[in-house]
């Protein structure tokens, strides 16, 4: 069996375009993958083209380890989120083909299932509103069966906001804790926005307000700075979604001192690489929770990995709070029920197949971009955009300074530039001259 063609689909998805792949073989068997990265859909699509033509065409889909190593090592500027996302888009699809060819779910190819059910923590449920609004929304999430939920109550703030702005965020956390009771975990995402001093002060306040973990309290590049953030009793530090290589993980563990490691299986280069990072975390007795705010193919792939990984805590899930057509984008779309996912034992990544009609109905959106930092240093961002917690449909925003304009959804209709939803990547000898 040989790979003969790779298709890329750019799917408009409100706050972030999805990057989906379909890998074809000479037997007619196809596999699906996803390489969605925040706001870099075209860039990743170009990288998939590069990786496909240089390494993948003509190869056996079973040569996952060799192909991933070639795509990573043989590029002198190694890795990083763009190249790794392109690698993952191909790698997921290779696993899907392998599982379908063997009639086995991918978790059986990754060591076998150790979890039949996967508890999810809810994300994307929160609209940046008042504390009362956050509490009511959180109560509904808990009533749906989720035993954990996450949100960013500090959306749009800079590194060292004023006391009033920080107090409003802490009040939101306290309102959520009061709404869900003592038995539901509350996770707070800082999105890497704070200075060490502000993050340390917030850590103590979050612990007092009842938060269970503080995610990305400072920018992700400097592990020494991360290690200097205060760790009050009862509050865990969760990081790792922007650690793009297993070779960086030992330093992250030693200097950053995390309690939870959050590798993104797309942006580290695939399921196999995420599995290796999970093993490194396990060697330090740390659990992992895979970062996954993207499309349903990514979710399907990550659930297969989760099922075969021992050191895990609840899995991030946007699924129930995403656009309605998410469920129609692929056959056998994984969805949580009562706050948990059942692990699919269908071949490949859970018997998934692409619905091309849904793809065509949602073309690429040039303006599917957000700013998480309405305040950039001492300057305001030039444009206000929506929070991903508001979902694809947007939502009301929290004031970024207490008195200035609130965030809003970036207009898509007037300024959207559509590109063909299908970008077929195959041997360049078959491309028309206009595309070369």
C-alpha cells in the first residue's frame, strides 16, 4: 500500500479556520487528519504541500515513525507549531489508514485501551460576562454532567492590569465555584498573559476563590520565569500546549515545575510524539491533559490516544459548545454524553469519514482571527475581536479597561475572502500549469 495523494480542506469555523486532510492510497483506502493551528490555516496548508511532495507520496502509510522523523529531522529549521501541525495533519491520517486496513481502532495500535470512558472538562461554555452570568452558565455545565470546567476570566488584559480588573476576574471565579459546588473542578486559563509578580499574586487569590488549576500563568517561552510563579497550597499549575517538542520537555519539567502537562498532539507533530511526551511526564509522576480546542477529527484522534495513555486527567472538550454543524462534518463524530466520551472501537480513528457537503458550505474565512490581548503592553490592540469562550457565534465581551469599549466579534461578511474549500495536493506532475 502506498500514499498517492493528500487533500487539504480549509473550513471556515468562526474564530478559527479548520485545516483537515484526507490521505489517499493506491488501494482506495483513505484516512482523515487535522492540522488546525490558531489563525495560520493557509500557512499550515502550504507546509502540508511541502511535506507531502518531499516525503510522503509513494511511502507506505504504515511507516509512521520513519515518516515523522524525516519530516521533522530532515528540515534544518526543525519543528515549531507550523511544521509540526503539518506533520500531524498527515500523521493522524496515516494512523486512520493503518487502523482501517487492519480493522482495528488506533488505540490498539498505540498499546491498547486502558480507559473505556474519558471524562471531559468543558471549555467554550463561557461568555465573558458579569460574575452572575458566569455562575449561571457554569451551573448549567455542571448540570449537564461535567465534573470540571475551564474559562479565562481575565480575557483581553495585559501583563499587569489594575486591581479593579483583576478583582472582577477573581469575582467571576468565586461565582463559578459557588454555582458548581465543591465537587466540580474549576480551571482558570491565563493564556500566558501575566508578569511573574502579577501571576504570583493571582495564584494566591485564585486558590482562595476555589480554583483547582491555573493554566499558562506567564508567557510560554521562558521556563525559568514559569518556575518562579507562586504555588499556593491547593492550586496546580498546568502548562505545555505551547511546548512544541519532546526535546524541550525535560527543561520544562525541571525549570517550569508544572503539576499538569498539556501537550497539543497537533502542534507537537502527531499522536506518536504526544505519546512520547506523555511518557516523559509520567517519568516525573505528572499527568497529562491533551490540548484540544479544534475540530472533530482532532478530537477523534486525541480520544484514541487518551484511551491508550495511563497518566491522564480529564480531557479538554469544546464539542458540546461548538457550532451546530460540527456533528455533521464527519461521520461518527465523537460527542460527550453526561460530561464523558465513550471510546469508539470502530476501525481507525473511530470510523470517521468526511462530509464534503458541510465542507463546501463553510468556506475559508480570512477574518477568522482573534486577539487575546486587547491591551498589548501600554497600547490597546488596533482591533477588538471575540473570545473563543464565546464560541463560533461570538458573544458579549468584558471591558478591557473598565471604561473603554468592550470586545466584539470581528466582522466576517464584508471582508471575508473565500478560497476554494478544496486544495488537492498530489504529485506536481499532475498539477495544471496555473497552480505550479
